C-alpha cells in the first residue's frame, strides 16, 4: 500500500509515498533516538552551526518548497512563501 499526497483543491496527485513495514518504522525510531542522544551532547555553537546550514539549504530551495506547500494545502503559491 502507498499514500498519495493530493492538492485538496484540485485533487491532483502531487507525490506517492510507499508504506513502511512496522519493522522499518521501529528501526527509524531507534536511529532517531540514537541521533538525538548524540545531538543533545553537542554544544550550543555546534548545534547553531548545523541549524544555520539547514536554514541556508531551506533558503536555497524556498521556491520549490513554497510550491510544494501551496500545492499540498490547495492554496496560491504566494501563501507558501
């Protein structure tokens, strides 16, 4: 089984997402928990550097992300920005 993301206004399919098995979900949760333990041991400066890198990546993809958000919410593109 898979999940289809659709524009709620036009009902146009946006993307298809496969369903993961319970085993795959459990493994992902365990990896996330392990990474969280490592993350919380990092100092403020290191975490800030990583988050600033993420912010730069999001900024560089702002138009594409805004389109996806607008499509998924069935709103005009300007509302995604």
